[in-house]
């Protein structure tokens, strides 16, 4: 798999072993290889450093040694059309883990980045973690790999960090509640893996219960709204090249994960995360 210096890590009872490595090219590539074989749901590789990390839309992803880089193999028993919901569900799982460890200031930025929201309305949120979900097929059928990068410390932005004009970074200490102690690498890796798997399992059960006929995010949509601090705020709709397409109020996310922004003239713009991203607008 191209991983080295495997350290020990305690796992929850019944869960696959979590492999922690010093360095690898890409944890997503490592877990993709596991997924093509017979590795079980929940298999995971976490690294202190990546040398060939990547972000959304094929961008490179800076992966300095001040971070946690972790990928989880997911085999939810849901219709293929519902795989597009996994990204948001995994974001909620990462948030579960962070909140359980005292990082209660962390929140989601549509569709699934983890940010530390600005306390000043004129300031921008800071990015704590990014998530990339990729699908694959193998001996055991279709699967997804959820790749997560978390800043344990505030990194210096250098090179291609995954987008044009990226948000300034936050470190885990920026997200901690007053008086809480920031978790270490091993503790955070274990908590994130377990919480992501738990979230995906609960979501898949809800999908199969028939409550998600309307779309993949139907079972979690209300809770997902609550995790998005930009909901109701004035935002810029930003294309991948950095150009601002529109400015308005972020008013909704639908069951397919698309965001709705209401312009000043009352018209509504609906965008998918592949088309654009949302940024807090300057007044």
C-alpha cells in the first residue's frame, strides 16, 4: 500500500484495525486499494503526512506534518443514486467526533468542509478540515472512501491548497471550548473513524427504512441545516476559478444536497457543490 512505520492504535470492539502511518502518498489511494479487495466497512488508514494528497476537482492538497490525514472505507447498503449523500453525512460524522472531544466551535461549511466560524460579521470563517469522498468498485461491489484532512496546528498556506483563494486555516486549538484540551493525533483519528462509520451506518439504516425516498439527505436534512452557520447569512456564490457568480442569502439545501441562494430581486439560484462554493459575503 505504500505505507510505512505502522504504529499501534486501540480500536473499538468489533471495528477493523485502524492503521496509523508516518507518511504515505495519499491515504485515499491506500484505502482505495483496500476497497478493491475484501477489506471490511470501516477499514482506515491515518497518516501524519501525505506527499501526494489531493482535494476536490483534482486539485493538489497541501499535507504538512502539522495535520491528520485519514481515509475510511465505507460500504453502505444503499442505492447507487444515494451515494451522493455520503459526503455531507461524513461531514456530520467528523463534526460529531470534534464536538465529542471538546472542539465545540467547529461547524460545517456547505457541503462538508469543517470551519471555525468567524465571531465578527465582517470576517471570514477559518478552515479546520477538508473532506473528499471518492467512489470505487471492487471484488465486494461498490464502495466509497472518505478522506479527511484536519489541521492539528495552523499551517502556513503554501502551494496549491485545493482551491483558488482558499480560506485562511484554523488549528484544532481554535475550535476548542474554553478550558478544553485539544486531542492528540491518535485520539482524534480513532474518534473521527468511529464517528464517521456510526453516522454512515445510521444514515444507511434510515435510507433503507423508506424515509429517504425523496432524496439521499432526507433523513438528516434538518440536523444538517443546524450544522451550517452560514444558513440564513449573506453569501457569495463562487465558481471554481474564483469568480463570484452571485450574492444573496443562503436560504436552503435540498434533499440532493444543492444549495439555494436568494438574490436581492427575489430570484433564487440553485447550485451543486460541483458547480460552485459559498463564502460569507463582505457587507
